[in-house]
């Protein structure tokens, strides 16, 4: 493992207007993730797991295409959220509509064939759960207590992601604004799964990628995405790889979050590449630095 220390003051100075929010796109968000999972699965030790995750992402994509209308915040509630710098679809307080429970059933049914035997058992078990039981598991997943049912948690998370991505896209960019919590998603108040340094029109800009609703929000580089410190930020990577995925660690709060560099690999996907780089989490674990944001599919803490 290698570490590079970046000194304070080496922050980016981007020219012109910076797009603060990048919302997920209905036609490509889960489709691109599925494609990336398939690509990563080809020559990976965890190939079977990643290939199964591709099937789940396919099912998420299908569910998102025909997601029914669900209640959304009124214009006045959105205005109040903007005024007070609060995320309007906060994951822990938003009153979920039962539609998302149907999405769990749809995703499990679609990913059942070809699923590993333990997953098939879980799928059958989820099929017998009531909405109340699913709601209880959803609370646990969103509260970071997936241990309540480790096997079912990824399916619950997959459906919750579809539900939140749908609400986010339906409300659209103008519904959201900066909040008072730059380390949490301005749409749903969840922590980021990774951050990503973009290319193209946003070349060199770093965005935090929401673990639940897929929204990306801008944060300057070489700044801790957890506590905003700019001192003692270090980058850890796995020696010998192409450096597309690093762990950005902060001395101040003792946490890290992975950062992905699209100029090193244009096909990177925050959720898929985070799971595929589990080896880096294992190395970081040895340093004693704690991971700050969750991957809702990472059930082995
Ligand atoms: Zn979010
Ligand atoms: Zn920090």
C-alpha cells in the first residue's frame, strides 16, 4: 500500500460556474451500473458475486422504468426545505409509500434464476414477508443496522435505491439546493458511497455520490468528505494497479472514503467499483482508519 500526503492549499481552483448537483438519469443509471458489474466480474476473484450484483442492477433498471406515481413533497415543503437548508427526502424521516415493498418482490423475482443457492433461499423467504416486516428491515438498513438480516439487506437496499432514485428524478434539479450538511446528500441526507473525480465538461471536479438516491454533489478536492478538514489528507492505493480507486483518508477525524478517478478509467461506477475494490477496505481496516460512508450492498462489515 502506498500513501501520498497532500499539503493544504493544493485545492483545485476551477474556472467558471460549477454544477453543484448531478442527478441520476432514469434510462442509464442502473443500466450503466449493471454493465460495469458485468465488466468487473470477468476477471475478478469475486466474479460470481459481481455477476449476481449485475442481475440485481438489471432488475433495478427494469423496476425504475415503470415505477408508479408515489406521493412527493408539496411545493411549499420543498420551499421550506430550501429555506432551512434541509434535504427534502431525508431517508430516516421520509414516510415511505408501500409501493417500494412491491419493488422488493419484483427485484427478487427477477434475480432469482441463476442466483446462488443461499440467495435463492433468501429470495423465497422475502417472498413470504409482509409489508410490515419489509418496513422494519428498511428502517434497519437505512439506520446502518443491516445485521438484523444480513442476507435480505441487499435486496431491501436495492428496492429502496429504486424508490429514492425515482422520487429524486421526478422532482428534478430545481427541487433541491445546498444544505447545512455538506458531507451528506442534499436530497436524502444519506452519506456518500464514494467520491468521483469527473472528466469531460466537469473535468477534474470531485463529486460525492449518494449511497441511496445516486445524486452527486460537488465538493472541492483534498478536503475530508466527512469533517471538511484540509489538513493531513492522505491517499492510499493498492500498489501496482492503475490508481483509478484510492482511499482518501483524514488524520483529523480518522476516517476514509474511496475516491474514483475517471481519467484513469472512464467506466468506473461508484457502487460497482466500490464493491470490486473490497481489498482496499481490508487494507485500510489494518491501518485502523474507519470507513465513513456505507455501500448498502456491502453486508460484511
Ligand atoms: Zn441521496
Ligand atoms: Zn475528516
